[in-house]
């Protein structure tokens, strides 16, 4: 007798889940199905699970395909289950290709194509509550987004579009996405929401087109490069009663949210300064495109977000100094200074300069220090004059972090909430205004 085992969350059970179980069942004589607990899902970075464990177990039971259902509760349980139940084959969807190769020491490991024989029409018909998502763009960030989307329950990436049709088709094939399109209009007719991962100067046009068709929009940062365009898009989103959210992963991570709350709670007194740095060494690519490239447009969203969340938006002056080397069309390093009535923010970004990427806020009673890379906040300290009073905080930051923005986006749509308190429309409009001013009024160093 050949025993097969597979695992999953099985939230909002749909035809894709059914097909996976059918194919796993066909591999042997006996099928064991492991259903994850909500606590375990949280520890492995799975977000937005909407059904209870009993509901998900019952959905699997109703298929009649499982000879036995077990509950997966902890990391490493698969090894114990395989040995305890005498498993011959471990089967899992091919979107986890390579992830479970370590189990080959215990049994045969087979990765199953999730999309084979399952059309997007079937998935839509069988998946009440599943958000049908399309991706505009097929580059580096889109690749990371698809990987991260697997950790957000209730979302299915159904389509991708690129101006280069062959690139979209290759992207779809690699990531097992049902459909590749060559025009945005075709994609918008097939989805509920879009993720815009195209060059910065295309964001406004793509977002406007989607919003006018009542399609929800999650747009990579910077949303746009001017205050006027940001205001127009958010007004349109409100008029169309759809969600528009800027994809700033830091804003939605637990560590960053807790750090802001601690700093603003009064624990370090009144905040008098914020000092934030974000640099990376990039020699070429879209970051160097004339017109919309540069360290400010590429990276300033993050330190500006920190300043906004910590000091507010009532700054009285914004000054920028930018380094634009001879023969280069963009700023490779910039420093933005924000003057507030009782505080100062000093923010540095760079594509051609490397510096320690930390964040520090000074207060009248103490200070908060977030080590590099602070925008992936996992750890911070609250420090005082007496070093014995130092408080240390630890939080998980999973993967590339894009799952956090997608999970919040999906939640806003599901719960019909107009905006997120973690990143309000006003915040994104302010970010666009600050980026616009920083780029337009910079003192240039050669």
C-alpha cells in the first residue's frame, strides 16, 4: 500500500485545492491531508486566513478524498508525520518547488502543477471570496510579489500584462499564472484588482485607467511623483468606491508599527529629531532612467514615511542637496532636511553611495535606535541616559515583506474599509508632495 501525504491551509476551499487533492490521491492508495492551525500559519508568515480550523477541516473532509486528516501545529512536524504514518510520497504544489527537498531523506517528494486542468473560470466559480488579482509589469519586483502572494490567503494571481508580450508569457509560464496579456485593457476586464509594478512614470496612467473601471489598485511606491496626481487618484478612488493603496511594505509591518507606537507614546519624551538613511549600490538599470530615476524617486519614500509617522506633516521647510555626477542624468545621493516647529528630520538616500542604513529618533527623555536595515524592522531599542534601562523589542519580518502590503490591501477590500490607518490617503499625498519638492528644489552638487 502506497501512502501519500500533503499539507495546506485550505482557506476558502476552491477548485485549485480540489484538483491538488485529486492529483495527490491518484499517486497512491491512501491519502493523508494535513491542515494547518492558525497559530502555525502566523509563525510561517501566512496572512489573512479567514476561516476557522474546523471550517477548513470540514471543507477537506467534504471532498471525500482524504483517508485521514491530521492537524499541522509546528515547524518540523512533517518529518515526524512522515515517519509516524509510514508515508511513501510527500506531494505539494509546484509553487513550492525545492522548498521541501529536505524531506527526500524520509520519502519521495513530488511537486504537483497546481494549474493543470484548472481554468480561471472554474476558479472564479468555485472560489467565493477569492480576490482575482492581475499584475501590471513583469520585472524584478513583480517576481518577488508573486512569491509573496502565496503567503496571503484569499488572493489568486490570475493574469499578468507587459508591453512586451513574450516577456509576459514567459513570466506567466514560470510562475504558473493562468493568462498573459499584451494590453492593460484586456487584463482589467478579467480581474478584481491590480498590482502596478511598472516604471514610476507609468503609475498614474495605469492607476487612473484601473480606477475608472472600478478595479482596486495596489501600486508600487512611489505612487506618483507629484502631489496633484496623488490627489486626483485618491479623489477618483473615493468616487468609484474602490481601494487605492500605495505599496510601501514598511508601513504595514508589525515591527515598524510597534516602533512608531513606542516612540510616539511619550516613552522618550518629545521627539526632537529623526535621522534615517537608506542606500544601496546600483550601477545601472531603471533606477538610472532620466526623468523618473534617481535616489529620491527610488528610495526616499521610506525615510520620508518615517518622518511623517514620527513627526507629522506640519513641517515648515524642506531643503535638499543632491549629488549628480558629471555625465549622469540622476541624483546618486541626496540629503533631505525637514524643519518642523520643534524638531528636525535628516534623511539620506543613495544609489551610488553606501552608508549605514539605520534609523534614530532623539527625544527629551531618551532615544530609539533601529539598526540596518531599519525599513525591514525586526528589532529596535529604546535607550536612556542610564543604560540599564534599555528596552529591547523583537518582531518577525517575513520574506521580502510584500505580503504585508498585499494582506492589508485584501483586508480593506474584503471589509469594505476605505483606507488603512497604517498608510492613509493623506500620507501618500504628503509623500508625493515631499518627493516632488525634494526633486524640484534640490541644490545640485557635481
